[in-house]
C-alpha cells in the first residue's frame, strides 16, 4: 500500500482483518532531522493519535543467512514498491544475489497474475499482498511457509500469518483524503456520513480504485460492507456511482491522475492516512524542523470508509533459489529497510521501535470499527459479489 513517484511530484502509497478491535497507529517521530535515506517510522497497534507518540519496542534483527548465496532472485511487487537508491544494491553485494524486480500493477492485479501463471511461474518472492488477499493466496497454494526470525520484532497483532506464508513488512490506514484548497472552492461542508457521501454533491467529486483490482479498493469495499451489510453496500455503491463517483483501476490512477492535487478533477480520493504527510515531505523546501500547521490535504474519517491494511512478503512455491528468498525476507524486516520504508512507500514499518520522520506528525489517525470475521474468511467471494451487483449493473 505508497506515495513516492507521484509526489515527486505526486504520491505513492498503499487491514487488519482478524482483529476484534482495530486502531490506527500512533507514531513516534524523531526530534532531529536525518538524512532522507535513513528517515523512517513505527507505530503502535494499540493507540490512535494525530500527534507524535511512542512506538512499541523490538531489537530483533534478521537471521544471518546471507553469506554469498549467489544466483538470481526474481521479486514481484506492486507498482508502489520503492526503496532509497543503493539499498537493494547493498543486499546484492552482501549476498551475491542478483535481484530482478518485476512491477505488476496494483496488488490485486499482481495476485491475479500469480494465480494465472502458476504453471509458468514469474518470480521467487512476492511483496505487497495484504491481509485481504492472503486467504485467496492461501487457497491457491501460492506460498511456501518461511517465518523470518525477524518477525519476532513485529507486534503479534500485526503478524499476517504465524506460519510464515506472509511476513508482515508494513501497514497503513486506508482512508479518504481531500484537497483542502480545491474543496474550499466548492463552498460545501465536508461530508460526515456514508449517506451524505453518496449524494450527488459529494459522489461527483469522489474517485476510488476498484475493489476487483486494487488492495485499497478492496479495503474500502470491506469497510462499507462492514458498516452497511452486503445489500446496503451494493445499494450505496450503485447510488454513489450513479451520482458521479468515479471508479478507476488502481490507487495510482486515482491519486496520481484523477485527484485535484495531481491535476485531476476530483477533490476527494481514496488513499491513506499518511498521504497528507507525504504531501508536505515532497513539497519544495521541506524542513523537518519547520513543519506547517497542516498539510495541503486532509483525511476524512467517515465511519465505514477507513481500514487498517497489512502488507507482507512471502516466498512463492515456484522459487528456484529458496536460500536467497529467505535472505530477502529477512532483509525486508531488517532495521535498515524498516527505517527506509515510511518516507518511500508512506506506510508504517512493521518492526517495532523504528523512528519516524517528524513529518509523520501530520499523518492523521483514527479509531477503526471492528471488522466482522465472516468478511475476512473469503474476500474473493465479496469481490465477485461486488462485480455482479455493482460493476456489471
């Protein structure tokens, strides 16, 4: 789930399905500026605040299984995967492994490609599947269990799968964003409920990614169904679309093309709670010691629209270099990578006690409603029902 290439000039970003009660993160921000390649973040699973706070603790480091393994490792990711220049090259130098990155669209599109190519595998490792997609990946028998020793540094509530099918790397709150300047020109108050949001004044100004092809889109669908029930959600989606809500293929299409901050026509967009912080970070003259009082965008935490999303990395059963794959998983949970994630992909690192850049004080957070367990058991069935009841109508 990641806001880099478009907030340079735009943003690149990217749900805890099994928690009985969900909260968004309360980040710990650093008080001194750092080199941008070392700026990073961590959040606690138990608290919510828009102010800087304190993260939970961990000193775990990856297993040292990286002694000149050699060979080639193909890693398939969603399009938002980004790390600082030189970081991946450091892994290659240490391990002797040549890493080939395969960008495969949004996470939903990536999962579909992995399923369709099981007989002619594309990669050894996958990064970017989330908790809403793990049930389908498990059902399709795509993943080889490997529980990284570094997973012990991830709070238990954030672990996607204790057997290691997916090792949690990061998480973020899927949320509606609005462009403050563009919204002010509408003269409208901000919507406060899903019922208001589906009305013509608001729906015609909203763009969201499709649940069928996008992980934040699926998170939004799960949130609406959790709030309204299936029939209520289908009615909401149909009315909102009839009133002008635009549904696009993926997060990048929505934020980087259609959102007014990127030159589009829609001042409301589905993105992440950390997107406002990214807007400030990529602004000209950013100074972590002189943060503005607010970001040019804000979050709109309407009940039934926000969702906590976990992203993970896993080994594909098709791997021909399992030793390199294990080393890569350990590396993704290493302190250097965890520190690098927040200001590149604009999500929170899973490893505890990773400090945040001060700009994350502008990453607004909220309490999230518990998600019904029945929704998490088979998200694909919900997608299929959405296609039948909304997309094909």
